C-alpha cells in the first residue's frame, strides 16, 4: 500500500513538472528544472566578461598610444633645433676658414680672442647636440657616411678607393646625419 501511494505521488509530481515545463520553465534532462533567473545571470556574466575584455583592450591600446606619443615627443625634442643648426653650419664653415687664416697671424691678442669666440661657438653647438662626423683622408669610402663629389687619380696605390681629401665637414644631430661630409675619392 505504501508503494502504491508513493507511485501515485511520483506520477502526480511528474505531471506537475511537465505542466510547468509547458508554461515556460526550462528543464534539462540531466539537471532538472532551471529557473529563468539563472539564464539571465549567465547572460549578464557573459556581457560582463565581454565588457571586461573590451575594457582591457581599450586600456592596452591607450597605453600603447601614450608610449608612442611619448617617444615621438622625445624624438621631436632631440631634433627640434635641427633647422636652426643646419642654418648655422655655413656660418661655422666660414668661421673655421677664417680661423685657419687668423691662426697664422702674429698678433697673439687677435688669435686668442678669435680662438675664444670660435671655441664658444663650437661648444654651444655641441651642447645642442651637434657632432662632427669623424672622417679624414686615408679612410675607406662609405657612401652611408660621406658624399663623394669627385674622383681623382690616386696619388698612391694605397689611396685607391679611399678618401683623398675632405672638402666640407659633415655633422650629425644625435644619431641622424644632418649634413654629409663632402669628399674626394682616389681612383
């Protein structure tokens, strides 16, 4: 008798569950009844994870932007005075030629005064980042670091394909060459 009551009760429960299932409740075969709040919660969790992912990507993109603009700003500061320095190079060349002639003079006060001015001009330009490209006669010619104006017959065999004379000094600002040295190459 107890078995009969239990059997009837279990059939009633099964029928109620099926009626509720038809009314909109979700039933999975393995888990039983799943209330609609749980699917809403799952949807919210999925939206939250999507938003977190978007936020992290946006944050990473912003960090990359900050790094890129900081690097561009540093590069700009390094080369900001490039135009001014390039405009000063002919003046420096003229001063070097004048210095070469004045240094031959016998008037020591004139030589000393011009030397002080020359040194001050050079040190000011160096403090702004200007460096002379080190190249001299006898060095091997490299088109990446010098501009060949002409070729002449080499005075000796060891100067063939090498620099015979430096016509105009070259300068660089930081790592960038702003004026290539002009040289004559032995042929």
